[in-house]
C-alpha cells in the first residue's frame, strides 16, 4: 500500500478496508468518498486556512479529514463507530493538529468542544460528509445551538439539499427550508454522483454550504412559537393555511377569528403554506402571539 497516495484514491481506500478487515454498517449510513475532485470542492467551499478550525462529523477512514488537515489550523473529527478510531489514528498520525473523538455528535456538548479544540482559531467551520439518516437532526443542532460558526459545508442527500435551499412557491419549499434559512444562507455547491462512493449509496448527493447568519433575517419574539406556526402550516401540504392553522390553533372555534387574524397579518386564508415567505411567517407568528394564540 502506498502511503503517499491520498486516502480518497480508490486503491488506497480499498487497501485500508482490507488491511483492517473493515465491514460497512448499513445502520450507520457508511459510504466512503473516493474522488479527490469532490473533496477539493468541499474544502474550497469552506474557505479554510491556518487560522481556521474545522469540525468533521462522521470521518469514516479519513479521506476528507486528511484534506482538511492540509488546510486548516486545527481539525476535530467526531466518529460514532469505535471500529474506525484505530484506523483514523493510524492513517492520520502524520498530522499532530488533528484530534479524533469517538462520540455521537448529537450527544456532545458542542460549546465545550469548540472552547477546548478551537481555542486559538479565528473562526470555525463544520465540514462533513454526513450520514444521511441523521442529516437534519445534526444540522439543526449545529444551527440552533448558536455556535461561533463561520459556515457549514456538508455532503447530504440531493433532495434534502434542494429542500434546504428552496424558495417559496415550489414543492421542495417547506418547514426545513424556513428553519435552515432562518439561521443561515444556503447555497448549493455541486451535485455528486453515486459512483464516487464505496459502497455506492441508493441516492444522489449534493454539497451545500450554509453561511451562518450573525442574526436572523426576521425579528421573532418567540422562536419556539414561530417554528410551531411554520410546522402547523405544512401539516398537510395540500390544505390551505387557514385549514392547517385552524386544526392546530383553533380546533373548537369557527373560522371568523382565525380569518380576522390572517387579514391582520396580510395573508389570504386560501393560500397554501408553501407560498408564504419567511417574513410572512414572522408577521403571522407575531399576530397570533399578540392575540394570545400559543
């Protein structure tokens, strides 16, 4: 096995898998990237340099970690599968500024991790090929915890990336679009064919960059209420906003009060949830909150 070859090359990836007799766990969504060009696009999108830290989630055998180590000032890779820890420590041993943590990122105290691992860095980005079955919970944790993050560059399922970046009016636009866009500015970086993974996943992938906002694009007095209104509006996509909101907030009442509040927010009751902008949802949430509707 050539140690000079990048981990991401198909021959070295296969050699590492064979050497450690590693078997893929479908339950952990393990698909290893074997394309240097895609790795370059991911790392370039993060805009890293020696003053920046990088947090990687689900490093696998370290193909992206190696590429991050060549660019960032400090790298922490969080891997849930303990079978991969000795492999990562071995293949990444040339890089003293790489830290491997055997942990579930959904259970980690990220504020503490940032304080410990990225103390000397000017900024930090999350850069990862995320396991697709936990993409949304991981991204929402990263965004909701208001970490000192510059941006998040992740490879995820293509359909999920399109939903995150969607504008009002289309079928991709939903509560996930609004949640992601409340905390960040999403931008699709590139589409990724399934042929660049071992083993090949069943879905197409995409790289998306979420530029974390310093402040949300709308002012919201109660974030929990705001997201509750958004989710209620998409409960049944084919129903009008009035019907969805009535079922959630006014189950025992007639429609008069709801329609008066929608009029106050400047929203036609016949519209569907997917046509409302984030600004309209903020206005609607404020009107309902002022009326004591929680």
